C-alpha cells in the first residue's frame, strides 16, 4: 500500500528557512534531500495504486526521477512501453513529452490507438556520453485526468515497411 | 552584415547571430511584435569582504565584489536541430555552461534549458552565475517580480516603498526573490521570464533582466552556517529552464499566469512496460 505521509512530513520539515533558502550546512542539506527521496517511494506506490484503480488495470508502473537529466531506464532499454500522463490542473493541458531512448524509430499511439507524429532528436553532446537520443511526441491530457500513450520501437524490418507504406503513392 | 540562424513556429521566431551563436531577437508573429534580445551568461565575482565592509558573499548573503559581472563567454559554439515537432539550438558557452534554446510546435513561448556547473574556482574566486537578457526597452528603472507565484510586485531600483533606502549595495540591494516569474515592460510590450524554481532576480539597467542560476563560494559569510556555499556532490551541476514570453502588455498576464500554473503543476509522467492484469477480478 502507498503512503503520502512520509513525503508530507519531509515537506513539513523543509518549511524551515534553512531548507527554503539553502542556508544550511552541507550535511543538513544532504539530509533534507534524503528525507525527500525517502518520501517519494511510498508516494509512487500510492500513485500506481490510484492509476491502477482509475484505469482498471494493474501495471508495473515506474517513475523516472531523473527525466530532467535524460535518464530513464524503462524508455532507454524497452522496445515497447506505455506512457501515462496525469494532469493535476482543472483544465486540459497539451504537453510535449520528451523521453530518452536508444537510437531507432518509434510508433506512438494515442489513447484512441491512433498513430501520432513523433520525432527522435539528438540531445546536446554535453548532456550525456551514454545516451544521445530523445523521443518527442505531443500529448493532450484532460483536466484532473490522465492519458496513456503506447510506444513501440520499430525493428529495422518493419521500419522499411512503415516507410514504404508512408511514402506517397504515385498517382496513375 | 550578420548571417543569422532562425528557429520558428507559427507563433514565435527566435533569431540568433550565427557569428556569435547568441540570441539576438525574439518576434511574436501572432501579435506582430519584434524585440532585439541578447541573452548570455555572466558571473559576479563573490566578495570576501573589502575596505567598505567585511561582509562576504555566502549562503545568507549575495555580495559581489564589483558591480559588473564577467561574461562566461562572448560567443557560443552551436548546433541546430530542426524536426516537425521541435526546433532547437544547442549552445556551448564553456565546459561548465551550456543551454538549449527550444521552440516546440504550437507553443507560444521560447524554452531556454540551461545547464551550469561544476563552477570552476581554481582562480580562488567564488562565482555567482546569472542568465541576463538585454533589450532596448525603456523600462524607467522598473521591473516586476512575483510573490510566491501569486501577487506581482513592482520593483524600482534603489527604492523601497515603505522606508527611505540608503542604498549601500547597488547590485545586491536591487536583487529580489523570484519564485515563478520576473518581467520588464515599456508599456507596449512585455518580456516575461518564468522560472522552474525560486531564484534571485533583478533589472539593473533599463531594458535588462537577470536571474541568478547557480553559485559556488569559497568563504563563509559569518551568519551561522560556518561553511562556504560549496557543493561538491552531484548538486554542483544544475539544470533548469527559463520560459520566455514576448507579448503585448494587454494579454501578457493571461499568458504568464496560465503558463506558470502549467509549469508548477506539470503533468506527472509514469511509465509501464505493458502486460497488465485487470484491477477487478470480475
């Protein structure tokens, strides 16, 4: 079972002016970070349970805590995965999703199982030696709701097939 | 005379000088607005105390030892990425300072994703790094910052509304907390920069706007921490984003308020490997 109390308590501790303004000694700052990180775990279980209940499917959800520095093992190593976006705002939100991936081409399907446009772009060389590529696709998430997109990596074989299909036919 | 590089979508066009690799203009194509904007990274040399005051820059105190910051670099090495969904310019200012200027399809703001650190201090100088936007706007010494993301406060240089200020620190004395946004306006146009975290910010010249993104100091400021602000772990390298909006004054508020909400309450991304089982047994 999930639990948001540890994160709430960590956030309560971090109301101290030292935490808000960074005027703490290094070991105290490290402990603030430790308390926050310890609070994330039980919260992720809570969010997974909520998504399972709302989507009527139990899944092995995973959270990429280092997405902002282009690290996400699931998207970087899987041939097929799902991306669920939860929108906490009371209005629909359009968001460009960026996920680090291994080189290749991907098919992205929206919640209505329709293919949507996606790009694989190179990340700045200064970002990472290991990973060079990020998958980009536009997502639309309803107010206080979620959308689930599915991503499939095309093998070289079906990549050519996909290209042939998508090439405009010559009009006879 | 300058060869230029342009990234654009149907709302915004950003022009860079391909000679220097720096931003030189932003245009709002929807409202037909154009503003020369040059943006770069600078650093203040942190004070360790001087004849005027023994106060050093530290965790509690920002006190540069001279008013003029030093440019990290006057030019950037650049590479361009253009696809159907995004156009971006990768800028490398130095081994410890880079940025991506990004424009997504259908978005009305320019995204500047900056990466700063580890800040070198081998020269025995503490450094307080800023991102600064310079424009020809006549802003009459005024700028605006938010208060915890809600109320917007007008700031005037060397002035306090509730007491007669005897300004002793021309730079630090004009720095204010920026929780979500800072902006400057000439009454017609407004340049707003949204932050993804709290930073110090100011406008020290007419038409200029700066935000402090990272600091690395060598001495303690004598206010109780008893150690310099000197990260040595992964925290010594920081990545963040500034979202830049150029708009008319009349609709600037609607834009930055909606965008700030979306920035603070961004959608949560959760991945799964598929292969699920029904939640309910029936």
